[in-house]
C-alpha cells in the first residue's frame, strides 16, 4: 500500500542524491592536478562535467 510506495520513493530519491553527489566528486578528483577552467580549456565552470565526459 502507501507504506510500500513511500519506501520505494525514499530509495529512488536516495539514489538520485547519491548520483548527483558523485557527478560532482568524480570530476573534482579527476582534475585535482590540472583545472581545465584555469588552463582555458573551458570558458565556464558549468562546462566541467560535459568536458569531463568528452575527455574521459
């Protein structure tokens, strides 16, 4: 019933939060030695994740 639906929803939201956090941590660790923004490979810090996808 309703309790099962809430439980499944909590699991889904927890997965989304975990994946969102990993989308920030993984590029941060990958580019810890060289920042693509300061090296002028990208024009905005919002481009770091797409640049990471193209670079990796």
